[in-house]
């Protein structure tokens, strides 16, 4: 989140929204006013396939880095 220059408002950019179900990742994008009030849109999903693909890419990169270091 960062302040919009020349205003008392801050721009919320993909701030994590807490949920009771850890399976879902929800973020919001919008404006936060000086008094804490928020105008935003929330977007979310479980993103299982994306998380798995990122995990695989990270594992491959870690393995490649280990090979180079050896």
C-alpha cells in the first residue's frame, strides 16, 4: 500500500484478505482513506495448479543452483 501523492488516500495493491479457510487466497485492490475506510474490489481463488507450478519451478531452480555450486 502506498500513499497517492498530493492526497490523504493510499492505494491498496493486492493486499491479502484474511480468511478462515486457508485453501483460498483473496486479495483486494482499491483506495484506503485517512480514517481507515476502504473502497476496494476483492478477488480470490484456491489457485492449486498455479501454486503447484510455482513450487515445481522453484524446486528446479534450487536443484540447478545446487548443481552449479557443486
